[in-house]
């Protein structure tokens, strides 16, 4: 496995074929996971080698692993430290049972194995559609395509039980399993935010209410084996725009974080969640908590599935540095923006900067 993984990062592998046309029709056939094997790929997937610098191979830097069963004081401190340094960490003993994680992983894998006819009605390229199946082979960022397929499910709170009816009917257990999973992971996210609140000296419940009562989205992302990992990414370098994201994935590597000028690999850890702070949290904490750039690399031999749960603010919530933190020595570093505009403006800034995340974030800075 390791040999395959290293081979997939060999920068000397050549693109196999770049002359077939890019997908342009709005059709389910563009989904990568439905094709039997990939020996060909169109030009629009291939990045320049400079755009895909390999991750460092030494394991000198690793994301902190936080055991949530330790004392509250210890966990609070660990979250604060990890948030300041990496904006990324893994949590274990987080309270979401092994059974829930196992069920979630299996329904996700079963979903992507369903025959086309069972999911064609879910396919859509309309980003405003709350529940949809789409592919990075058609949605474009910076005119490039990415090697991923995704089922995104909207989980509003309160009201998740009603939205379940808009989710896929197959596999049979999907609705029940995803609902339970969404409730529990949201609860875990709120608990982490509450611990952070204590660490920052905010009043209890600071992150509850408008700040996290918007949509919760659960994205089930499937990254099929890829013909040329040295030129094709699963997800481009990005920062999450929301407050907090919780990622569950299996034993296959792929997620990488940009830290101190290097891409570092996130090591898979059984039954752990990878927690990642978004730009919203960076703004609210006036830059104390970091939102770090991350990407997903592809793999020549193995498929990878991850489940990404994001907590969002309500549309009208005004995102800006918490008054509690501002003083003469810590002047405001970000401007206030309503959540609805925040998402839109960030996308626009990202487009204008040609996908440069750091440039895009500057838009919100003073
Ligand atoms: C994301 C993301 C990571 C993964 O969806 O924003 O960073 O491992 N996903 O799929
Ligand atoms: Ni992300």
C-alpha cells in the first residue's frame, strides 16, 4: 500500500492522455465513479506541476490528536493551542459511537455502488439546490476540474426530520443513518466550540444561536482511483468558509494541510474526526484561531470516501471580530460581513485572485 502511495506521488509519471474532450454536457455520465476504469483524462483536469507541489515525506510535523475523554481543562487548552497553531486537529474519544461511524461509512460506500438508475434523479449542477449529487468533473474552480464525486445533503436544525424526505431512498438505511450521524456530529462540533469558548474567555454559549443555527451540510465525497495523481487533485487548495468542519474518512490518505510553507499529510486514525476551523472562526476570533489551507490529493489504486459535516451561521448573522477580544492592543483586523454576503464575496474574491486563497481572505481584512 505504501509503495503504491509513493508511486502515485512520483512526479515523473506522465499524463496518460490529454486529448479527449472535457465534459460539457449536464449529465450524470460525467460522474467519475460510474466509469469502470480511468486510463484517460481530459486536459481540464491536468494541473501544472508547480500547482501541485508534493507533501513533505518526513513525519516531523503532525496534527495534534486530542483525546476528548481527558479533563475539561486539558481538552480546552489542547483545542486552543491546536487552533492557534494549525486550525486543524484530530479528536478521539469524542462520544460518537463506533457503531454510528461504521454505519455511516457503509451507507456512504453503498450509495456510490448503486446502479446509475437509482441515483440519476439526484444529479444536478445547480449549486443552489440543497440536496444533490454532483461531480468535480463538471463543476469548475479556476477552470480546472477535480477528481471527486459528491452527494451533498442539507440538514437544517431544527427540522432535520422533515428534510430527511428529500434525501435518497436508497440505500435503504441511508436516511436513518445520516440523520443520526448529523445530529451527533453537530453536537460534537458544538461541544468543541463550547470548549473553545471557555478557552477564549467568552461567555458560555457564545457560538450557539445565530452563529451555528444555519444549515448543517453533510457532504459525502467519493474520490475514485485516479490515472495521474501527480497532475490531478481531488480538491484544490482552499479554506473552509464556515465556522467549523468535521471530517470522517477511512484508512486511505489524501487530505493535506499547508503548514509553514509545506504540505503535510493528515495521517488516518481509526474512528477519529479531523476538525478544521473555517474562515468565519478566524474572523470572529480576530485572527487568534487559524483557518488553514488544505487540499485533497488523489490515489492511483484506491478509492477514498470522506464525510464532511459543516456548521454554518444563519444568513443574516453579522460575522465580525468578537467585541470581547478587541482592545487597544488587539485592534480589529477584519471587517463585518453578513453571512449571506460572506459566502458570495469570498467566492468572488477567490475567482478574481485566480484561486489564490490568501489573496481572497485579504478581502475581509482591514
Ligand atoms: C472539504 C474538504 C476534505 C476531505 O470538503 O472542504 O476539505 O478529506 N474535504 O474530503
Ligand atoms: Ni475543506
